[in-house]
C-alpha cells in the first residue's frame, strides 16, 4: 500500500485505454467500458508509472490524491 490513492471520475472516462497502456498492472479498460482501477492504493515504487497513466488520460478522468501522513491525521 502506498502513500497515495488513484481515483476515477467514471462519467469522464471514454475508454481510450491510455492508462492501461502506461500501467497495465494497475488499470484495465474492457471493450466499450470504463476504466477499472486494479489497485486504488498502489505501492510507492509504482508512482512514476501511475503518474504517466494519469497524465496520458485524454479526458482527465483519473487523478492521484496523496493520503495524509499519520502526523497529519492527528492534527
């Protein structure tokens, strides 16, 4: 589990599958479907591939949100 989450706005996804091309271990786009996030909290070592996938989405349906650190949760 990483320090960030991947989220999708399904109404924006048009099934171009660019995310799946960039990070096939984390995204799947079925034919005529909306992206499926295979791991919403991927490991930190995958952050670069996930970022490329999010940036490659032509409709900006994907986003990365940083999870609060333990110290931030207590504030």
